C-alpha cells in the first residue's frame, strides 16, 4: 500500500506519473488523518489477523513531510505489528538537515529515485541529491536502494550503474514511465516505441547483472514487451524481479494509493475514481472496491491491433492500464449486477404472468430479456465463477427451463466449489 503524506515535490520530473494527482500541492497528511490511518491499520490487523505486508511512503517528497518520524514511530510503536515493512520513496531533493527526521527510527528501506544528471534543473540539484544519497547510506537503520525510471529511447543506463557501483548499492528498482489516464505526456516512451525500447532495456538489465546489481521491475509491462528468449534469460539468471513486473496491473492487484486527505485510489494515475479510507475495514476490502470499480471496467487491453486476438489478453493489462482510453467511463460491477438482478426478477415474474395470461407480448419481452442476460453473462470477466453459475442454475430452475438448469448444475460442479451450494461432497 502506498501512503502519500505530502504532495509537494521540488524535482518536477518531466515523466512524473503523479503530476495530475499532485495538483493540490498544499495537501499534507494532518495528524488527525494520520491517526485515522493508523486506526485503519489496527482494524486491518484485527480482521485479517496479520499486519499489512508493506507500506510505501511516497509523495511528493516525503522527506519534506515534517511528521514523517512521528508517523513511522507511531505505527511501529503499536502493541501489535501493523506493518511488515516500511519503504520511503524519495527524490533526494531536500535539505540535508531533514535527515534528522529519521534519527530515531530504524528498520526502514529507502528507495532514492535517481534521474540522469541532464534531467535535473541544475548541477547544484544533482549534487545535493548525491550528497543526500551518501548521507542516507551512512545513516544507521536505513537500507538504501536506487530507483530509475526509463522515460526515453536514448536513456543512459550506464550512468545509473556507475552511481550504484560507486555507492556499493546492489539493488535497483526500474520502471518504464507510465502515462496518466486521459493525459498525453510527450515526455515518456509510447507503446508504439516499445519494440525499439525493449532490447535496450534487456541489454541494460544484462549489464546490471554483470555488475552484480539486482533489478526489480516496478509497474507492469505488456506480456509481449520481452521476447520468450529474453524471459528465459531472466529465469536462467535468477532475475525474478524482472519476471514479476511482467504481469497484469488490472486484475485486483497493483498498488493502493492513499492521499493526504485519505482518499483511496488504485493508483495515482487513475485517481479520478477514489473512495474514503474511512469506509474500509481491511486492505482486502479496498482491493475488492478497486476490483469492482476499476479493474472490472478494464476488460482486455487495446494497446495494439493484435491484442484483440492475443492469447494473453485476459491476463495482460497492456502495461499500465492508464494507456487504455475511456475505460473508466464504462459501467462498474455493481451496475452490471444491478442490471442482471433486475432482468432475473423481471423474467421470473414475466414467466409466471405468461403462464396465467398466455400473452405473446409477455413472451417476447421474456425472450428479449433472456438475450440480454446471455449477453451480459458472456461478457463477464469470470463467466465460469461457480457463484455466477449457481445463480444461473437458480434462475433457470425458477423459470422451469430444465435443460438449462441441468446445464448450469453440471457446469457448477465442473468448475468446483459447488458443494457449498448443493449441500453434497464432490470428493472425500
Ligand atoms: S494483450 Fe496486447 S499488449 Fe498484451 S501481450 Fe497480447 S498483444 Fe501484447
Ligand atoms: S496503474 Fe499500475 S502500471 Fe500504471 S502506474 Fe499505477 S502501478 Fe504502475
């Protein structure tokens, strides 16, 4: 989970995926909201019986958030463990004295996002960041790694490798810069250019490996970004962190982002859909809300024409889901469920009315509704979910279509978990 206690950041990186999210620069996490967030962590612990795996503190620049140490200490000081692992994501551009913020805390990871020198406004800024990097490495209780965003075809990976080696850093988080939903950012690499970018990224990872630097791919790339043989190389050379990045970010996983005003969104790039943290009891509930309101609408990617027939399309989100235009305007799962329930109810009463009245118009309306039901079910992301099959079984039972009832009964058993519904054991 990502917490954004502050929206202010002095770096203004041209590829930044949080540019729109950070519009309201003055928003910071108040102590009152921080305590509300901690209360959520306690609820989460109580309900799930375990701490949140990891909490990433991001921004904006978290090292400019004056209550940073207070917040971490308050979470760490709880009687029960609330968070397994803390990581502070910094851009490194802050007054060095702010490192005192971290004086009394320990067991925290830091990921310093380092750009190439030419991206910063001045040499002075770059030098300040490098000085802060050294100071963080020297500080007790912090484990420091580097982050690097690839935002152009002519990226200079050698520069970041040289810095990592100079400071003895052996872990590097990389990301292919993501878009912001609904915004065209010319300062990032677009999917049409991925064919050209992919071999360069592969060579870069190989070079990191040769220099004993472990690479983790953050954010997701399309399944077709790397070739099979490149993926084979990652496996052979134990670069699991790269393979983990080749997955979907639109299937209920991916991050959860919490703004300073405690609004929860899937990610800063998709933050037009957000809900108040106060409504949730656990991280699972949040994932469920994201699944219903965002991932459900996503469907399958349309990054390239070949996506329409690609065998990976149900498990690939075509890289960052924010590339898919207009999908957030579609209906969410609750809209679809409401529509299905309405159609089921209407058809059950149409069926029984028709038995009494023998009316052709009623029958025609019944058939029309059945067509819509079939269409909706066919387009559900998981049409073979046992719960859906069971509901269809119940529906056809009520409208006395025994052929279909039997069909869904069998499907229900075939797809597993049916004993819960039919009160029998499928196996010993
Ligand atoms: S669905 Fe599209 S983006 Fe994903 S692997 Fe297939 S072709 Fe590539
Ligand atoms: S939606 Fe997923 S891929 Fe896109 S920026 Fe957010 S985490 Fe990265």
